[in-house]
């Protein structure tokens, strides 16, 4: 990253895995009403597992590149797999010394002004809050099947199965803590042996 894009900033906006999987499952539910016009179910699944963002040289993730492992994933499992791969990649960036700003999506939603100030400072941007916060207030997907109202009302069927698939992937990636805690550990802020 640093060699190819010197001076670029890496921002990792994350979410609790179950909230993340639930959110994308609602997107898939909303999208599935129209999916037959664009794609098949296999293509929707492939979207989540093609070119997953795993650390390139990390031997501990060799299993996650196995085509058999990928072919056996359910849709919620594939979404969780992609999320865990992203966390693993960000952890590797931090271990390699890349400066990464990580921000919990809940903070972005709950405290947009504070979040923008943190983002602007990290990216060396002016602290003019007007335009970024105006954009945040708008539903960019208004009147579409991805509008905030439609996504919030989509119901995930068989939620227990979705949670079970998510837990299975978390276990495979050995992610036992929140993302915030995982990143603190990588940065050496938390004592790995005694936490």
C-alpha cells in the first residue's frame, strides 16, 4: 500500500460482525426482489468470496484461499468470511506499521460531527463540517430498493441460522473479541497474555 500509493490514508470503517452480516442480509433480501433481472444467486454469493482481502503472505490464512472452503459457504457465511478477511488484512497492515484510522460505524451514526472531525484531521482536510454532514443527512438511495426505510424494514428469515453461520466463520478466523479489542491487541495496547 505504502509503495503503490504513498501519502494515501487508510480508513477502516467497521461494524460488529453480526450487525454487519444482518445489514448485508437485508440488502440481499431487498436486492433479491430485483436480482433475477441482473444476476443469479451464485453470482451474488461469488461477489462476497471473489478476491477476498486477505493478507498476501500470511501462511495462517492459506486455508481461507482453498476453493473447497469457499465453495461450501452459505450467503451469510460468505458475508462473514469477507468481513473476517478484511479484519485480518487491517490487522496485518497495522502490524506492518501502516497508519490506519479505524472507526466504529456506530460512532459515525451517533456522532457525525465528532466523526467528521476525526476523519478530517487524519486526512489533513479542513474542518469545515457543512458539506460532509449535509451529505450524511441525505438518503442517497431514496426511492430505490436500497433506501434506508426499505432496508430497515427487511426481515431476515431464519436469523438463528445466520447467527450460527457467522459464529462458525468467526471461530475459523479466531476472532474472539470485538474489532476494537482486536486492533488494540495488534497495536500492543492490550497485554495479549493477560487479557
